[in-house]
C-alpha cells in the first residue's frame, strides 16, 4: 500500500502544480495580447493534469479497499495526499516566473510552427531542455510590489479558497466515507465524489471565472492596467494555497456529511 500511496501523492502533486501554473497564463495573454494562442497551448498542460486525475480515483479506492479489508483507518494517508496538494501548489508558485519565460517562448514558437506536436518534439531536444533550465528565475519581492490589491473583490478570493478546499478533498472525502457507512451503502457513498466536484465546478463557473475573465478582458482592451491582472493572479494563487490548507480541516467533516446521507453521522 505504501507504493500506491506514493503514486497517489505524486499524481496529486502534479495536478495541483499544473493547476497553480494555469493561473499565470492570464499574465502572458494580457502582456502579449495572444489570449487564444496562450490558452490553446496551455490545453496541453491541462491534458496532462486531467490524465493524472483519471488515475487518482482508482488509487484512492485501492487504499480505502485495503484499509477496510484489514480494519485500519487510512485517515493519515488521506491527509498526506492533501499535503501533497499543498506542496504541489507551493512548487507551482515558485515555478511561475520560470514558467512564464518558457511559456512566452513556446507561444511564439507555436505561432511559427502551428503545431503542438512539433513544438513538444522540439522542446524535448537536449539543447532546448538545457536552455529552459538556464532560464530558471526565482520569485522576488519586486514582483509583488505596486500591485493594486484593493481592486480585486474580496468575495472572489474567499470563494476561490473554499472551492479549492472542496476540490482538494472531494474525491478523498467521498472514498473515505465508505469506511463510515454500512457495507451495502459503500458504492453509493464513493459515487458522491462526482456530485461534490460538480458543486465545486458550479461555484467556480458562477462566481470565479466570470469576474476573473472580466478583469482580464478589461486589461486586454486597455481599460484596466496590467497590474490589476497581476494582482488578480497573485491573490488567486495565494487563496488556492490557503484552500489546500483548508482541505485538512474540511476533509473529515465532509466525509461525515456524505456518510450522513447514507445512514451514519
């Protein structure tokens, strides 16, 4: 089970690393005015994240199944997975300056080649990998100075933290709730993960995406300064990190709430 747990933690790390980097795409698109091309290229990274996500649920189910069979409580393993999401988000934050440099070059190359597969093959050349490593940049305090944080709605940030918390623990809590219910209700409890992540997606679609898109579009049209988008990205990333930490608090209550629908708690 240790191997399965390690694989699950690595997958969770990758998923949250890529999700964190996705926020910074707004900066590139506004700065260079290549919104559609930037998001087209980033779909490649999202594909990697979503592919990793499909392997996450079976691994969680495997850990829960073994735990039920042996009569042990895997709550510490679940908390390690949540910790992996926090570490992945933190690494994503540290990699954003480097990612933006590499991503900017990649967008320009995509405009020339017109083919993502060709771009991937080109990026895998040893010389290009070395060049990317040399372009590594550490975050600095100057990147966070003179940003108009007050222009970003506080409700947007609170909702983003809560949605991230729900998204972080959704599948974990649903699977863990199988331990808290009777045997004949376990499959139904585990199936609730789709409902929970669906709720997080609805909240994201209704309250976060529209406002974020509006600020980004206004900056693209020149109606808002670039610093507003930068402040938006910084605060969304910060609240995402907070959301993964909230996941530690939300995990067990969420599992108990799910279990309560099936006769327990």
